[in-house]
């Protein structure tokens, strides 16, 4: 499959998912290189407008990942994130953005393998929606 | 503005997959970058010196470090730039190791990604303002949760250092699981003889306040200044008056399960868990008490010579401030019954757990140290030990090693021979894991000196035949099926975090794994810290571990806590939210979402009421930033401008 280079932005909370991504690195788990990580203190800091800004600037996909519900370093920042991002996800089609281009999930500091899997799957998902669009 | 970019090679860790020279060259072309270079080991002494020199030589005002994860070395490089005379927060770390070189193999791709990440870092540091940490005083005092051997050790170590300690235990006595053990491996020290003096010492220490029958209810605050609610549960016994004479226990007509003796034997509705309990006081369990069930009894009140029984006693909640918290909640043994129907699932009375067997071996236990079959009270002659019940068994979702089973099984085989000289012990094992000091020698003694028969293999089935149990297993070394007729089967059950540890972890805001073990800050370099500042771990609450390791970790945790408390005051992170009061509309949406109550109202002279952030309470999560309709509350170090700049640069 001829793959184009994608621009995917990942907003990761510092305490769980960023550490989980570090863990994947420490274990040398190889993953696609299309994702660029922006470190956030908490997914509760992720403004849905920032996600839209990324799409506006030409991102092929945006991934948000934080602590599992109940495990937020700041008690309940990820609950706010979940509500905000779920709403955003449902709005995307109305804005003409394929919902497959956006994903939010939870990866803990010990889930290096899961992080790698999330990146692989999301990259593939964005890849397929992007190539589908080119075919049109 | 003059930005310096330093691209670390980390030996070959980064340089093998990222062309660091090319990254530095690309960085030179970025706006405001006055200097860029590649350094072999930037965290080393010469590396840091090179950075400091470059800052001076090129008059740098901001620094971007493209190196490892900021979780690894951000503090190191903040110190470095500070030494060079800069504000430590004028540094941005770009992670090109964990997030780049280590996870990619294509050099071209990895180098391009590294350049992107550096461009993002440069954009971000452009908008960075110098920040100045605040200081807050530290409350002198520590809370230890859990009064097992680890909790006792941590409490004593801190108390000896002059720190006031509150030791909270949910049972009515301290001592934990170690108090249940008969002897300890590999020296066969009597567990009570080494533990009970320490329990007494903890009770008598002038700097330790012991709170039994108590649990942590709520935790507020942060490192250096935690505010904790502890609930002392009503036991219907006045702790001050009770002398532990146990007359109430003798006279009580209400039978109750014996928790301390793991149901070997029976207890009473009012009882002292064991004769060496500390504090030596009785506890009434309402759910088994005739007075509370049937409304008629109060025998204990009539017989108590100390007038210590108080049926009206109510729970008390005590609120206190602590600078540090040590969690030492220990472990529970795995409840094997549902997971192992092939071992009878709990239907055969003569299949017992190792902890139950331990109580039978103990001279102070319910059988007075005589090993008896639960079914008929006879002395068993053939005893089969089965290792790894609920350990190293992926088929039931428990691949973890309990780390103590091999050792205590060898110990119990030895003790069995001492108790019943004409007995024979069989041990079904997977591997013998005996890596501690004197451990391997000990397991060999069990076999060579005490004649325990070790059979390498798992047991497939246990079934009763003529009053005995047939244990069917496989001896993988001989390559054959084996059948052993047993009078008693002892299961070496695995370990999990103590029941309720997960709930406590959520209150403390620390993480835990699927077995209920609490997570350390870093598996190698921060083994007793958690990811929440000021909260430390000791003993088996973190992972299965034996007594010497628990004690060592408890002392380590105590040293960490003492180190924190000895500082007197703490720097707080300056990365807190800030309100632009000129533009604040006073809607207080920020206050509604703040998890820390860090937003207060401030009246201005022009009559407006606006939001103000209390910096010492703000933890810097940034939830308020998103909630603010006019976007006038802003988290320092993570401002909208910085984040947007990062996104824009990444997508150029």
C-alpha cells in the first residue's frame, strides 16, 4: 500500500498517556511516525477549539489521550474532557470533518503496549479515510 | 530574543536513528534561533557545561533541549539553565528519544519528526514567560496508613527522627499479616517474638499516635499540607478503659467467625483478636452480637470489670493536617475457591490455605500449635503442598508471581516435620524461586534435611477417597502422572493488594494495577514514591514482597518522608492558572469546575467581583481554562497562545 505521510496531532496528558508513550519508548515498541505529540497537563486542558484549530491548520487526524476515568491525576479533569470531547466528536460531521479523523481514549502510564496499539490503529484509520478521500 | 537549541545524541540512543547534526542545522533556520548544536551526552557534567558556556557565549535567553522525556530530565536542565543565569522556566524540552528515536527505525522519517518536534518546542518557548515559584510551609507530621510490619517500621523510623506520626489501622490491632505467621523464613525466627516488641514500641513511642479501628475517609490538600479525615469506627468498647482481660470474650454467648485466625476455630461477637494484640482491647462486632440482632443480651456489659462497654458509642471523625503520607496497606491472599473448582472449590474441609495452616502451626493459634485435620481433628501424616495457587496462572488472569510462596512452602514443610516427625510432605511446584540471602540453601534444607518430596508439576485434580484426598498431578521431570494420597492439602495462595486499597488509592489520587497493588513513581529510580508528591509506599501494598524487603522499603519511605518534612517549606509549581482581572466577567464557571477550590471571589474598587486564583491551592490542571467563556483564565506554561503555536508549527 502506497502510504502518504500523514500529519496527526496527539494531545497527551502529562501524567498517564504521555508517561505511557514514554513507557512504549523505553520498551522500544516500534510505531508509525506520523503522530506528533503535544504535552498537556491534563486532558481537561484540551480545549475542543484547539482540536478544531488543528484540523483548520491541516491536520489529517487528532488524537487525545488521558488517564483512565477515575484515575485522573487532578481527580476529575478527564471527566470534563470526556464530556467536551464526546460533544465535539458528534459535531464534527456537521463541520465537514470525517469523525474517523478524531479519537479520544485513555492510556495509563503503565500501558506502553496499549499506547502503541492506539497509535497503530488510529494511524491506519486516518490513512484509510484519507486515501478514500483521494480516490473520490 | 535569542533561542538556543541543543540536540542530544544520548550516546547512540538518539543518534542511531535521528541525525542530530541535521536537526541542529534545521533548527538554526528557525526564527529567533541564535545557536544550535548537537551534544553527545547533554545530561552529563561536560554536556551541561557546554550548554552553560553556549548560553554565555551566544547570549541566549531561552533554551530548547531536544533530548529525552521531560519526565526524565526536565528538572536537570532547568537547573542547568538556572546555573547559566536564566530563569529555569525559560527551558523547553522536546522528547526525541522515547517519542522518536526509540520507537522508529527509519532514520529519514525519524529525523524529519525530530525537526518537527524541535520547531514545536521553539514556537512554544517563544511565548514562555519567566516564572517564579512560591513557597508554602510544610506541616510537620506524617500519616502512616496500615499498621503491619511495614507501617510499624515506617512509623518508628520517622518517630525516632522526631516527627509526630499518626498510625492508622482499620483492624483493632496492629501487626498485620505478619502477626498471623508462626515462624519466618529462612531463619525460622518466631514471628511474634520479633514483631510484638516492635508493636509495643509503636504503641509506647511518644511521637506516635495509634488509631485502630480507623480508616481514612477523605484526603484534601497537597504535598506538605494534606488535610485528612480519619473515621474511627464504633466498637462499643471504650479503648481507654478496656484492660484486655478478655472476660467479656469468655462470657459472650454470640459466636462469630474468627477473622484473625482465618476461620481456623471460632470467635465471639466481642473479642480480642489475639493475646498479644496492640492495643490489647476488645472489639464488639454488631453484626454477630445478640443484643444488636435480637435486642437482648448485654452480658459483656455486666461482666466487664472495667466498665468499658458502651453500646451507644458512635463513629468519630478526626481531621488533621500532615506533611507526608506513607501508605502501607499490605496484601490479601487470593481467594482461590471460585478460580480452582478442580481443587474442590472449598468443598473439601481438608484443603486449606497456607495462611490457615500457619495459624495451625502457631503455638498461640486456635489449635495451640497442633496440626489437626479440620474434618476430624486427626493428626495428618501425608501433607501435600501446592504452589502457585492464583500465581503464575494466565488461565485465570493472574500471571504474577507471589514472590514468597516458594519460600513459605519450604518453611511449612520444615515446620511440619518438626511438629509431626513421622509425617511426609509433598510439594508440587513450578519452579523454585529463592533469590534472597540464604533462601536457596533453605529450600534445599527442606528437601535434604527434612525429607520433603518436591514434585515439579501442576496438580490437575483433587478428589476424596475413603476419608483421604487423592491429589492427581504430573511430575514433569520424571515425565509421568503422580497420585498422592493426602490427609491434608495446603494451597500456597497468591497475593493481591489489600481489599479496599483501590478505593484508598482513589482518595489519595495515586494509581494502582489490576491486582490492587499501588503504583510506584518509577520502577527503578522512584520505588517508594508515587506520582502524587508527598505520598509514599511501603511494603506489600506496592507488590508482593517478603518481610525483609517490606521493612527495607518502609525505612526508605520513612527517609523520603523525613527528607520532605525536614525542609520546613516547599517550592510550589509556578505553573498555575492566572486571571486577567481586567477582562474577567465574574461568571465563576472556573470555580464550578476547579477540583481544588482554588478560585475565590475578589471585589474590585470599581465594584466588580472577579475570580482570583489561590496559587498555593492551584495544581495546574487547566480545566478552568477551557471552561472560561471569554478565555481570560490562563494556565502559565500552557497558555492558549503556546498551545496554538505548537499546533500551527507542527502542521506547517
